[in-house]
């Protein structure tokens, strides 16, 4: 069962991955994405569960074939170009 539909939040997380400078095949961690928590809080001031939302959006990106989970330690790999 998927995590949901692509939304503006999904776009925001994809932009975070772009800002990190990832290319197809690059690995990143959940902690890397969590570094954007303060920015995302400014973009979404009414959301008090930013880290949970980040995880949800990463699941959506996996469902859409953009990223893959590598392990249960928060490691991911980008499988599509996101320029």
C-alpha cells in the first residue's frame, strides 16, 4: 500500500534532494534530509510533525520510482534524474 499522492510537500522534498546536489545513483541518508527541517517548518508553519512528513514524502518518492530504500538505517539511493 502506498503512502499517498504526489503533493506540494513531495515537490518540496524533491527540491531538498536537488539542493543537496544529488545525481542519479547517489546515496543519501534520512539525516541528510532532516537537515532541511527548519526550512520546511518555515514553508509549512502549521505542520508540527515535520520529520514524520519527511518520511512520508520519501515513501511517496519511492512509490513513484524516484528513490529506493537501501536499508533500515535510513539509507536511500536516487534512482531517477531530478534536474
